C-alpha cells in the first residue's frame, strides 16, 4: 500500500521548520529530497568500502568495483535496458546530452544536416546543439508550442525532413509538466532515419520507463531528481550506437591498451568495453552507489504507484487553483496529461516575490525561467513560480499552500 505519510518518515529533512513553519517542499522538479536509506548507504561506502575502482586487485577495490558495476545493472533493469553496457554514468542530464552531442553529432553531422528540438526544452537540450552547430555548420530547428505551453506535434512533424539527423525532446516539460508522445516522435524520427534523444530528467523519476517500448536511441536523466545524490546522472544508449561512437572524454580507465610507436607517430589505442569507454577518470563511485539505493527505493514503492500518487495530488491542486481570481496557471488542465508540475503567476506580481512570500511561510517553490527561457518568451511571460510534487507530498500540504497563496493574492 502506497502511503505518503509512512514514506515521509524516511526523509529526515522533512522534519525541518523554516521561518517557524513546517517545511513544505514543492521544488522537486529542481531536485528531490533524499531518503535515509540513500544517505546511509553513502556513509557506509566511505566507512567500509572506499577505494578506487577497476584499478586494484586488493579487496577494497574489488568490493567497490562490484558495487559500482551493480549500480549500472540496477539502473539498466529500472529502465529495461539490455544490460549495464547500455548505461553510462555521467554527472547529470546536461552531461549526458553533451556526451551524445560531442561523441555522436560532432563526428556525424555537418552542413546540410539538421537537429530538431522544441521551444519547450530546458536549456541543456538547446545550448549544446547551438554550440556544436557553430562548429559543424548544421542547422538547429525548433518545433513550436501551443497556447498552453504544450508541444505542437504537428509543427514537429512539419519540420522533420530528410535532412533531420537528430530529434531531441524532453519526455516531460520541466515547466508545464506536460507529457510528450514519445512513441510517436520516435516513430517519426526513425521513419526519416534520424535518431531520437530523450531528455528524461522529469520523467524517469516519476513514471515507469521502458526504453524498448519507447524505442528511443538515447535517454538522459539525473540521479538527484529521483532520490539520489547530486553529481551522478545517466546516459542510456542503444548498444550498437554506443559501440560505434568515439569517446567524449579521454583518460584513464576508458582504454584497454595504448601503444605509442614513435615520438612523432600517433598511438594505437584500443577503447575499453562499454560502458567504461565513456567513463574516463575516477568516476563518482559513491554517487553511483547512492543512485543504486535510490532506484531500489523507487522500485520497492513501484513506479505505477509513484505516478498515481502524483497524479492524484496534481488533479487536486489543479482543481484548487481554479478557485483563484488573480492566480493564473499554465500547462494542461487535465492531470492525466501531465506530471506533478504546476507553473503559475499572480496578476501584477513578480514570480520571485511570490516565491519569497511563500518561503516566509516555509513553502519552497522555484521562480524565474526554470532554465527554459524560450518557452516563457513564447508564452509572453517574464517567468513563473512553479510548484512540483513528489512521493512524500500530501493533500494537506496542498491545502496549506493554497491557503497561503490566497493570502498573497489578497495583497497583490
Ligand atoms: N532537462 C530537464 C527537462 C530538466 O528539468 C533539467 C533540470 C535538466 C534537463 C538538467 O538537469 P541537470 O541535472 O543536468 O541540471 N531542471 C531543473 C529545473 O527545472 N529546476 O532546476 C533544475
């Protein structure tokens, strides 16, 4: 039985008071809180297993290596990948997308090619393509959005041509919470022999994900948004694509052998097996182990239950938002079309002021552009405040939030 009140007991930070009020944490789209189980396993790592991996024959190195490899296997199972070879640990979603940009696109794209993304993307799915397009001369195109901030899929379809080599979209918008029809977009990409890169930063933590069923070529996500620590993220890639890619970072641990023939000649290098070919240098070992524990925690709860709970909260919150006169919210009005993210504004108020006033009552929300400035500009707004939910949030917290919001609205 899914019980958020029981789940809350695992999160020490939720006992905090802020400004004399019980903490209400509604900034989960930025990062989630961490359960005791994740915190404990990381402490245990440094107390019992700490060593560098894949380098030593000694016991500690063997133990640490096994834990770190198991973390890859756990993540592979979580998203139904074909084994740990398809799971590259990186720093975060941003680095995962950059890895594909610099390993795949840099080598394959040139003038005449096109990368197709959308106006609703997080900057991490815009900037790498803009930087690389200047080096390689390809074009970046942006599919339009509808008046409610959701993807205009017809625009995406119209912009897809024989020149399209990559379609990169987010699964769930970090501003509106709207869920994109990934299967349809993947089919479209493959009809044109393009690859699809899915930004799963806001979907993997909140719903069941099956990379085979979605048929995406790459999937990027961050550990810190799904109960794990900061500094660890994941790039899933189809094995055949990862096999043919050149590495992004060079250094230790990512080669099998390097032989330098002569002072002036190039070295002969044999890359390491997947996924290590893409994990140069000492990785975030403890972070990987923390992420494994986070995944185990989510699997115990069940991702269907996570999604159901958040949907119930969102449906309830959207209904209550309807009570306001001066509060406007954006995104789908039907909770079944979205995840638990609600952006809003109060007429005549700056979103940062709204967030500060909520903070004075112990309620944490994010404000501003949420690293999605093009989306806000397209909607004609100078930012928004944003409430986002997770497994430990409750209807009572939403009631309190609405009550405080009403008092802010009354002085607006
Ligand atoms: N893609 C999406 C859809 C995101 O929401 C974020 C982070 C990223 C990529 C980048 O993730 P990172 O872990 O590499 O930083 N989104 C947010 C947010 O909405 N508020 O703070 C971070």
